[in-house]
């Protein structure tokens, strides 16, 4: 055996590439159809052993569908799957788990009334003599949590924790099962910049340990940072696979959407007018801790400005929005919109008084998933004369025409148009449907919480333009975001929230991400005028 062959064999083993096959997973010529749409059209994807392979595409391009086929949630009409060079049949997620394939879903698969620990061990519960052995499971979960910096509370109920914490629970579910093929479907969509950086390192460490990772993301910067290769899909078709070290974000975005994308938000100088929203001394109780989630917060937003509420997830932003929009009662304080006291008003009253809300959790508070797309489009307006006659019957033609207009205007993609069941749509297109509905109400105040979560770069560019257009039309916009690039680029003012209090106010032109990070982490604070 020659020396060069020995060296090659060592290098291949070091990279986790066996001499018999270099691929951990091969999805060959996969086709998956749904009513009215071909979600995956003859797609081939090959995952090398020990690599991080990104899957990139627009909303509705077929990324999550392809991964759901690999995880056994869907059965393809055509194509085969190979693991380590051997053809396998994956009829359901149990088969996937038996093959060492784990998946962190974009829309979490959690039982809300169970604890974090119960969700993690669900389906693989440790049992001895017919009795559930939680002690050793708890120790393993705590060890994994500490090792990967996920910092979860095992006994907290899922319904009481933040979306970010739910994401961490999903990751721990996969790590707990010792899977070797790891699928991350939009894993950073709800994480803070610090958490994203930590997750990127976790993924690199897992790959170094020999695990193979499929990473779905719309965030080009993350793909460039962490992925070895990237496969691009567009409208259900395979566009190409490239090595990230040999490409650019501009080239990837052009492959994804078929055109060049502007990554910078263009806007004129703001000209704030009258006060639209006036919040005085708001206090909201916490469902998790004894102390209040929001503590005596006051702020104002004027017509013609975008104000961003920034902070690390779990510092009261969610509860502040709940108190503002009527999803949670206030312990104390006052909410005024255009001079009208809405503190004790219903959610519908706030909506009809000029408040629109793009919620953090689109499934829980944004949509009725088993309704059609057209019915979701009029959820907050169906009682208006345009959509309901004097006898109380819905004007179905008007609803259909209205939904079709919004679908076209906001490029909401669905298999059967207005009559598509919303549950069957991709997460990004569900988000676009909510944004279309809320902006089209022509509100005086638009509350946008993580509005670009799960959207591709083309859709993000469009949504940012819509937020600026609202501002330029004399509306007030409250943006709540965990994306530091968005925090720096979109608003006219930034308010940083830490442990339920506003600890800093900034002009984006006069600060940087490092300074914001210090305030977000509680290392600095300053007095803020309401």
C-alpha cells in the first residue's frame, strides 16, 4: 500500500468519510406532491459525513417538505433515500429515529401542558420495572443543557416559557436521543444574536464529533459562517449545490430568488408628528416567576416613526406586547391610542380603534390553522359591511376577491389559492398572510413582533419596505425584534429592555451593536424619558 494512499485514508477517516461511501444521507430524485402543487420536483440532495450542509430557498420552495420526507412525516411519490450507501425506507419518525435521524422542526412539536423534561423524553422514556425513571433522564438533560449552553428549566411548563426556550427544548430532544444525522429547520429564527452565535459553535462542535447536519436557513450570513456546502431550491426545483467558501451572499440570494436583493433598508429621515401610542407605568405579571415580567414601563410612539423594542428574549418584550394588545391584563398602568384609553378594552376594540398586531407566535395568536386562507384574511374584519350583510351572512364573493388581492399583492404562495387550508402552507407564507392582513387594515399603530421571522431575503426586503411605507404614511410602528441587523437598520429609535424595564434609548445612527449588547445584557443602563 502506497504512502499517499495511507495518508488519503487517514484524511478521509478524519473527516468522517468512509472509504465505501462519502455520503451519510442521499435523497435521490425525490418528488412530493400536494393538491395543486409539486412541493419537491425531482430533487437530489447528498449530505457528506461530518459536514454541515445548508438548504436554502424562498418561502414555499420545498425545503421543509424535503426534510419532512427524510424524517418520515411524508412519503414521496418518486425517489429513494440512502443512508451510508444503503437504500432505506422511512415510513414514520420512529423509523427515522431508529436510523439515527433527528429533526428540530420550524414549528415546534411540543405538548404545551407537559414540562420541558417530559417533552424531551417523550417516546423514549426510561422505565424500570414498569416505573418511569425521571432522575437519570433529568441528569442527562441537565448535562446536555450545560454542555451546549442551552440553559433550560426542566420543570417549567411549555405553555409558560418563551418561544426561544421552546426552541432549545426541541434541540435538546434531538441531542437526548444521540442522533447522528441532525436536521435543523430554521433553528435560529427565534434566538437572540448571542444564542445564535452559541448555536453556530454547537453545530460546528457536533460536526467535529462526526455528526452530519442539514441546516435550513434564510439567513445568508449564518450559512456563510457555518455551512460547508449549500443546496439551493426555488419553487420546488433543484437549482444547484455550491461550496460556501467559493461563493458570496449576493450570489446565493440571486440563486434563491432569481434576482439581486438589496440588503440595506432605504428610508428618508423620519418626521415624527403627534403621539399615537402613550403607555404609562405598565406592569404585567409573569407566569413563570414571582416578580413582574414588565415593571413600570412608560413609552410614547409618534406618527411617522418606527420605534424598536430590543432585548434578549425573555426580558419582558413578549409580556409588554401582550399587555399592549390585550392578550394579558395589566397589574397597573395605562394604554392610550390616539388619546383614547384602551387599558381595559377587548382585543377587538383595540383592533377597531386602529391597532394592528403581527404576533410573535403565528400559530397561537395569528392564525386559525384549520381555516382556509381567505377566512384567515378576514378574521378581524368579517363583521364589517363589506364582508357581512344585514342578515348576518358572510359575503363569500367579497371575501374571496379581497383574499385574492392580498395574496397577489404580498406574494402569498399556496397550493389552492384562497381556499388552501392554512395549516398546509409553509411557515413563511403563513407569516406573509398575517402581515398582509394586519397592514391592509390601515392601522394608526402597527405592532410588529418578529415580522420577518422565517422569511427569505426577498420577502424580508419587501416587509421592511412595508414598515417604512407605514411610517412615511404617518402611522406609528412598534417593532419588536431579536435580529440585531434589523434593530440597527429599520427603526428611527431603539429602546432596550432588560428584566422588564427600559434601560436605554438610542438613535441607530449614533450607536453600534456592541453598545446595544451591553445594555441588552444588563451591563449598562441609563435613565430614559417616557
